[in-house]
């Protein structure tokens, strides 16, 4: 089905709008902390991302050919490491025909701010 990535793009726009609203309201109230903002993002994002990757890896073990499973495992590691944006950038374009086989392609948007997430996790 064409336009399959449209949902991710719409989510990205809505998410950006909501995050901007949170930041602006906290800035107006003089209660904004960048570290607290990213720590909250870490608490929201990491648990469901771990569950998603675990489910995909379990299902993929039984349903995918070994080469595809290996590629998905690499993508799962890059997603959990919050560097998938770099990995996918090196592998081709977002709208390439091979992109439909990248089960975790949508995680590129989570990796956009990976430096801040690492700081939150390891501070």
C-alpha cells in the first residue's frame, strides 16, 4: 500500500507539536529543565521500545530467513542504542523500496536526540 510511512510522519508532526507545547508552557512558568524533559522521555520511550524489539526478535526467529533476521537484529540494536537514524541514513533513503523490510525504520525519529538520552541514562 503506498503511503505506508504517512502514519509515522503524522505521528512525528503531532509529537513535535505536543512536545513544543510542553516546553513552551514550562518555559513560560519558569519550570523548564532540559534534563528533566529528556529523563521523562527516556522513561516513556525505553520500556515500550524494549518490548517491541523483543517481540519482533522472537517472532522473527521463527518467521524470517536468517539473513533478514540478522539485519533486523542489527536494526534492533541500533534502535535500542538510539543511533538508528545514523544506521538507516547509511543504508539508503526513507522511501527506498527496501525500506518496507526495515521493521524498525520508524525509530529513526527517536534517535534524533540520542545525545541527550545517553546523557540522561548515564549521568
